[in-house]
C-alpha cells in the first residue's frame, strides 16, 4: 500500500502553510564530474579529466532545501564560514528561499567534495575545522532564535556530529519549542551522543537505532525491531521512531510499539546521497500538518524515491512527488 494521490495533494496543500526551523551541521556539497581513461604514471591511481563542477546544499542545509522545495517556509540555523565556500552556500540556500540565521561559530565552511567518474563516486574529500569551532553557547543561540521559534510550527535538529549540536543547545531549544507547541524532530548520530527527552520524532538508520538502544544482536540475527523500539521509547520518551532500513524500507514505531514496516518506494537507485535528509524533511512536514504516522511515512518514502533516482545530493518538488505517487497508484 502507498499514499493516494488525493492524500498527497492534501498534505502538500497543508504544508504550504507551515514554517519550519532547521538547526544543525550545515555543509556545502561539491561535485567534480569527469572521466578517467588512463592510470597516472606517478602512482597506480586513475587520472580524472574534469568536465564540470557543481555545488549543492548539504547536511542540515539539504534538509532545509527539501523543506523549502516541498513548499514550506524554512529558516536555517548553522555555521556558514566567512569564506568563498560560505558565500557560495549562502547564495544556494537564498536562491531556494531558505532564510539563513548565522551561528556565531568561527570554523571554516564544511565542504564535502565528491569526485564522480561515469556516474560512480571515485572518492570524497572533506574540508572542515574541529568540533569546537562549530559549537555555540546555548544562551546565545536562544537569543538569536527566540523570535524564529516563536513563529515556527516545527523544529528539526539535523546532527552530523560536527559540533554544533550539544546537550545544552538541544535541551534549551527543545524547551523553547515545546512552550510554543511546535513539532520537534531529531536525526541523531550515536557516535556523537546527545542527551534528549520528549522529542516527537527521531529518524535513525538501522545501525544507529541499535547503538542508541544499546543492543548488539548476534551475528546473522534478524533486526530486533520490537526490542529496539521499546528501548528507544524507554530511554528517550520519543513519541515516534522511524528507522530507515535502506532497500528494506522504513520501520514505524509509536510510543515504543512497532506499528509496521513499509517497503521502499524507489524503483531506480543511482545515488543515496542526501536521501535521508529528504525523508526527514517530508516526514516532519507531513506529521507537523496533522497526517498520521503511516500516511506520513508513505509520503516521505515517495519523496526519497524521487531523489535516489538522481545523481548527487538533490531535492524533490511537489510536481515530482505527485508524479511518483501517481505512477505507484
């Protein structure tokens, strides 16, 4: 079963009235596109003849980009450096209609450069400063974001373990968002453990869910869905847990109980870069506008199915999503 065209249209109409704040690790995704037909005489590595370069919003900025492209108003709080990469990233998000609120961090803009040869990723090059360069004082952030949170329907924490999100910041902004009655979501990274409670939605992948739950299944054993969902609810008091399972779809849980697993909507998979950001954005929007968990998951599944059929970090618009839903119906 998938979402109907009429329900997808209704969700898109409702999310057009939403205003969302995304807080997290902002990145610039840089792609170098080319071909490799010879091996270097200097070392046993391919020589890439560069055809073109492209840049897109990455990390938390990609979550914000997808929210804006699906029709909601979006504000983005994260660190964008005072460098050429930062200027490029500010231009990209501005062109998408995303309003960027600058974090007072002092590090360089985080850049992920992927070298693409014949539609395959050859390697990735990362430029970033240490985590302390991106950390922000929770009180300073609260002052910067007070007006934004008071006007928002949802707050999304997008953690890529780069240093911006800390226990103090998440706790302070969560309390502010709860006072506003806003929907709150977190895409966690267990290697950068955060202390959080009472968030409406978390979206770990299978490995992250096991780490957050503190469960290590025996080699070859099936994923212990019931135990993981119960433990996550017990530990974090999260209302909804959606575990992304890659090619196996999404596991849905409410109040610690497994609801169901829905299959992936992807027909063709060219690149999974940023697909989790798209799924998170669509899930938050659907749930924040009043859709049920299963309906919201099918909506997000359709959105992710669009972007994995594209090369590079990508977004999905309403027309593309409706075309995917129409084809699946």
